[in-house]
């Protein structure tokens, strides 16, 4: 059943919709082990089973507090002529 894992290959497994319906628990175990499974209908891919996306860490407000230093004058206007001359 899980020929790609047993054989040592890390290739996506193609399985028909009928086989997928009959062997869903085994397919889910294979996905848990890292296998990518493509479900086909009449030889054409219609769905893909794979692990869920990695969870995204929630942003914390103030997470960079005391790590970024903005010196006085960092937001002062820049004279265009001095900027183009490289006199900054």
C-alpha cells in the first residue's frame, strides 16, 4: 500500500478515488509520516493530501521594544542636492 515509503523513495503517491475511499486511514497515516498523496480520477489528479501548513506564530505588540534604536534626527528632511552628491 505505502510503496513509496517502503521502497525508500520520497515520491508523491498517486491513488485512485476508489482506493482512497477504501484506505483513508492508511493514507492519513502515510501523510502523518510525511508522504504527499495525489488522488486521481481516471488518471487525472483531482486532490492532494499532505500535512497542514505550519502554524503561524501570533505577533506580539511591543516584541521589538528596546531592540531598535532611532537616533535624533533620523526622520529629518533630506536636501535632494546633498543626497544626490553623496554628502550625507
